[in-house]
């Protein structure tokens, strides 16, 4: 008799494999009726989780690596929030998270499993971990690997639509770069802007305040003009606002700004309009996927929804004035 798989349980229950995994591992974030339905199907089909695999998944003493690119700041607000969410879920299980930066081949002893952040296309970290048979989950998306990602492209479309609905047709995207996140957010920005027939400028910048400040200031001083700016991160949005104010412009009266991430604390005198990620849900999903990877289940991926958080940095384009040489 062929033993039923988690895919069989998911299909028969009408739920995702992630939901089945959460039921199997006793997670509380599953509705009672859904849990009962999944458990009934498991009983009817004679499905029993592999005890050895479950023990392997969260054995005391296991370590969980958080792999960052070499230039990613360890103490950025986003990384701090992500690490805190990981620690809240792993500490009761005796799983220790450790930060890894740059080339994983230089790590003397690899962790039991690794979450890979800020991947680029064909990221060598993923292939290296696969070669070493280290279970990995990508915070991003790539076929053939376990992955979870915020809806970066959809969120960028939301942010850009907010500017378009306010009447802005001269738009800037702050954040062109090689990472998957930057490229997805640029794609969503361009899709919304081009559909509306808006004039667009794309500025290279990373996720930091300083990079956002420099990119916007240099662009404006070179004669580039826009009335709406979508920044790929809340931190770079802070830099954009600071640069515009130093140039004698007022946000949002002269230039409206939207960020991405939904960070709870920012050094701004007004509340930033932003697209918020659900970091706790990202982490929960990533750890569910890690359990699946460690127990030998086939790789899969999942997008996590984002939502717009209105603030005080977007206003109507009709009210914009023309300081600093705005044509």
C-alpha cells in the first residue's frame, strides 16, 4: 500500500501544504475547523508523520543561520525586527539563530539549516548549501528551492498607485539594484507608472538612509525633477525626505514620498506613507518551510500579502509648488 503524502492530505482537505504542516507540528495559528478537517483527512487516509523527521526538525542544539549579503548592515531596523521574530519562535524550541555574512564557503562550521536573505539571481549561497546538503529557505523566490517572500511587486504597485491617485505623473523610483527585492519592487513601480502614462526616473540606491539621501540629492542637483517618489525601503525614504528638505523642498507639499517595509519607528517629523510587510508571518512561514525541508519534503514557495499604510507624506499633485527649480 502506498503511504499518503502531505500533498495528498492537502488536496483532500482543500488547504495548502503549509497549513497541513502547521497542523502536523501543532502550531496555534490554524483555525479550529480547519485543524479538525485536516486531522479527519489524515485519520481517514491513514497518514502518520514520520517521528524521526519531526525530531530532526527541531532537535535541541540545532542552529539556524540567517545568511546576509556581505554589504547588508546587521543592525538595520528591518534585520533587527526579523531577527527578533525568529528568536521569538525558535527560543522555546532550543534552536539558536546565528548571523552569517558574505561567502558561506568561509564559514568554518555551517548551521543545521539556513535562512537566506537578499538573494540575487543565481545566488551562489543557495547552490553551495544544496551541495552541502544543508536545508535552506530563501526569503525571496526561486524555483527549485523552499522560499517565502512578501509580495514585493504587488506592494510596489500599491505604493505607486497611491502616488498616481494623488495626481502625480512625474515619478521617481529610488532603489535600483541587483537584489531580487529591488528588482521586484522596481518592476511593480514601472508596471503601475507605465499603465498610467507617467514620466519615470529610476535612481540607483541601496536600502540605507545614506544611500537614499545621496541618490536623491545628486539627482535633484543634476536637474532631475519629480513630484512623487517611491523608495524601495522605509530607510531610503527617510534619506529621500532629508535630502529634499535640505534642498529647500517640503514633503509632501512639493514632493510626495512613499516607502516600503512598515517599520514601526523612523526618524521623521511626520508619519511616512508606506507599504507594510507582515514580518512575523514571514518568519512563521519560513520556519514551517524549514521543517518541511529538513524532513525531506519537496520544495515549495509562498507569497505573503502586504498592505498600504497611509501616512502624512503624500498630498495632491495639484497643490505642489515649484521651489528649487521645479518646472
